[in-house]
């Protein structure tokens, strides 16, 4: 039976992080998840395909992402022709930030970045170049404390990357709700509860005591995207999760995730994910482990 591999990482309870620096000719590790967070850097990989949750993207010469614990991910060869790729993987537990350092003002930007990484974060080329020297030599640093300090410095630099992009959609990733205004929480909860139904703007506006145009402006200003975009994102995440985790046919998934017809579902999914629902399912199916 093909499943998403639950990886047991080499990170021990005595270490803050585990690092490996290796050369490889191809990507051949199946789709997997693990409890630890992962910072993964690859160079000489132009044309490879990176899959994080329900995000599928072709990457360039340099690639750096942070992936939250429990989030499915893998790389596949795609159109990459290089036989001399380099991969630096750093796996760590975020607990030290949550339980000790994360509450201190000096670590707030790192803690915020780690929270965003639950969806996967892709860093800009500029940020990668700023930390390249650290990535290039970190595995070879002999003194554990100095290695730890360099790792923290790298996290600090990356946390200032205002071009870092979240990858996987909100409804594909399981996470706790963030503190928000009562109105925003009501709106989002309503969408999560009724995404499979016909959601009307006037219905939500009445629920929070606002005029429909005011609600649209409020949501866009508070979230940085339109309410329509949020509803589509929720539906796409639900659909992607069903495509990965079930054998339901695509027309059933279309209906269960709230799209009004199959052609519309295929069109929106392809526009947002770069693949049709069938292609997305086959991509994960091809990269699942046989257990």
C-alpha cells in the first residue's frame, strides 16, 4: 500500500539541531513528513519540482525553504539535468523557541517566522545569498556552541526576509487558530464550516452586523486578500487534502470541496496550483512510499 512516509529523523533529544551536507545526482526520497522542522537548501537544481503540502513549484538554481513539522513535502527531478546537486538539510525542534526563547523580545522575529513555516516558507534569492556563507560551512564547524550561534544568526537573517512566501494553503495544513478579532474569527469559522455550500456575502455581512461592501473592505484590509480569494483557498486546500488522502473520484471531490462544477474546479485548481487535480493526485501517488 502506498502511503506518505512518516520519517524518524536522526535528531536526538540532546541536540538542538541535526545537519547533513551531501551531494546527489537525483531526487529520489519519497513524499514524507516528520515532527521536526526542516530548513532545506539545494543548489544546482534548476528545473526540479518542489512539493510542500499542496504547493507545487519548479525551482531555480538555488532553493531554500523552511518546512513545519508534520507537513508533507518532497522534491522530484522534474526537468533538472544536473548530476551534481548539493543539499544541506537542517532539522530542528521549534520547542526551544516556544518554551524558552520565543517569548523574549530578541527572538520575536524568529518565532514569527517559525510560526509561518507551518505552511512552508520559500526564501528570496537575496536572503539565500545573505546566508550562503553560513550554509556553505555550517556542517564543518567543529565547535558545537559556535555552530549553534551561526545557526541562530542565520535564522535571524532569514526572519527579516520580507519576500519570504508561505507555500501551502490554510486548509491543507492543520494548525491552531491565531488570535484575531471576533468578527474575523466568525467570518473564517463560517467559511470553514460552510465551504461546501453556496456562501453569500450578504449572509456573512448580516452575521457580523456589517454592510456587504464594508465587510469586503474590512476583510481585505485585515487579511491582505479578498474574501473571495480566501474562500477559494479554503476550498482548494480541502480538495488537495482529499486528493492526497482518499481514493474518491475527482467529481466527488469537486462537490465535497464546494466548487459548482467540474470544469470550473479543474480550471481554478490548474490556475492556482499549476496542475490539474488529476495531475496533482498522480504526482503525490507517484512519490508515495510502498509500506
